[in-house]
């Protein structure tokens, strides 16, 4: 290994937007401790929503004082191994999922938190942790069944396109929402019986007309008026899982005044449930194995957005790209 220093992205101050909060710094590459491995990251997943909220200091379960590291999932190659590490060796490809581990060229981690994978490709980052969240949310929180109508919002995104396929594989009729015709085409290829481009069609009208009995399970990534339409179109005993509310991440949260939500839920015995992966960690290992199997058996397609973001300096553009709804599939940065 010839490199002596590496670049990483840090949050220097809390700020309303990602670009104002971050800085790229260059520091020496560390040596692994006896229980650690040194990884040269090849790809990192971009989580624009989470990153923006962290930069704003708006994630209640994380209390971080700047400066701190950003990025979560990364896949890379082991380039040095601590003296006590026996199960990994130089040249192995590994995935890591830990806060602060993504937006950096190198990282030293406890060898036990790295998962060995056959190859350091961006596809695996779509399965873990993104796909894992989709699977656990649908099954554990949404109580996904078969022969139901399932609606996924931001369905062509990293999390959404996996949710679409899992709902379809479970034997459901799947509707996906998105913001372009190209994404709608992808959703049809992934198994949606109805792809709704909410920029060219009125989501509420389509659901009322084509699904008069309502939607049984909703996987909502978007929030705001899309959430309102989703609640309105829940079926009797329908379940809406709040996966996120990305339409609000870039802005000040909207204040709304309207009758309390139980007026809409009670008469249909419907429910709205929050999902946050850190509260469901006990399901992660099994979900990861199932997803990898589905992927290697070619039952699950993984879509990585084709736009190339290269290097630590490209991360703010990748975040902006997602918040502007431009991505189709998982956004990754390549180092
Ligand atoms: N709860 C958890 O543990 C957990 C775990 C992972 C992800 N998430 C959440 O899942 C959601 C998707 O995350 P992701 O990383 O997979 O992103 P993503 O879906 O790949 O990308 C974001 C997509 O969201 C939509 N979007 C962005 N800004 C929007 C806006 N202002 N209004 C309407 N739609 C907008 C766009 O899709 P369209 O084409 O549909 O407009 C965009 O392509 C986020 O809310 C994220 O926070 C939650």
C-alpha cells in the first residue's frame, strides 16, 4: 500500500443544508489494532435523507457534536489485518454498516462488524442496509400478507424498488409512485401492476378510481401531501408504514392544522406505524441472508443509479441529486 493519507467528509457545524455543514479533510491512514482490519472503501451508499437530518441535528436518537464523520454503508477491500484477526485476510471484499464509515476512503474497524462478500460491487449496498430496511419494515411493521394491494412511494428509489419486488414476491398487487416516465417504466419491469407518475397524474384521483376498496399496505418514503393522500386511501384494516418523509428533509417541517388523524383511522380500523431500522436490529441478520439469496438466485433485481459520483468531493452533488428526485435506484459514490 503506497498511500499514506486519505480523504473523508466530516460535519464541521450543524446547518440547514448538507453543503453548508460539511468539509473534506485529509488525514493519515491509520494502522489496524490487533482486533481490527483496515479497509480501502470502493463504494459507499448515499442516504440523502438521513445525511441531511444528521447535518441539521434533527435526528433525536443521535446526539452528535461537530466535528463528526458521515456516511453509513460501504463496500471495500481489506488492505491490512490486525494480529488477532483470523477470519479475514488481505484482499477480501467486505461490507460495513456503521455511522461514520461511509464517506471516507479508508477505515479501520473491528473485524467482527465486517461482512465478507464475494465481490466489492455497489449492488450489495442496495441489499444491505437499504433492502434490509425494506424487508423488515414490510414484514415486521406492515405485517405484509399475500393477495393484498400494496402501495410503495418513491418506488423507483433505493429502498422503494426493493420494497416493490418483495411485495410482489409475497404475492401482492403492487402500485408504485414516482416522478418520471422513465421511473414508471422501471416500476412496470419490476412488477408493479400500476405505476403512478404523480407529476402527470393525480395520485388521489387514480387511487379513488382504480382502487375503490382502498390500499391494504402502504410503504411511504415521501411524506407531506403524499402521506395525506395515502392515509385517505387506506383500506379497512389498512396499515401505513412511515418509512421516512424525504419531501420535508430539505426544508423546515411543515406545520399543519387539521382534525386529528384518529378521525381518519378509527372508522376504517386502519393504522399508521413508524419504522426505524435501529429499533428492529434483531431482524437484520436473517433479512440480510434472505436478500442475498434472492439476489444470487436472480429473484431480486438490484438497481444502482447509473450517474457516476466519483470521489469524496462528489458526495454533496449526490445528496442534491436525490433530494431533487433525479435518482433511479440506489445512489452510490465510487472512490
Ligand atoms: N426508517 C428507516 O429505517 C429507513 C431506512 C432507509 C431509508 N429510509 C427512508 O426511505 C426513504 C427513501 O430513502 P432512499 O435512501 O432509498 O432514497 P431514494 O428513494 O433512493 O431517493 C429519494 C427519492 O425520494 C423522492 N423524493 C425526493 N425528494 C422528494 C420531494 N421533495 N418530494 C417528493 N419526493 C421526493 C424521489 O423519488 P420520486 O421519483 O418518487 O419523486 C427520489 O428519487 C427516505 O425517506 C429515507 O429516509 C428509512
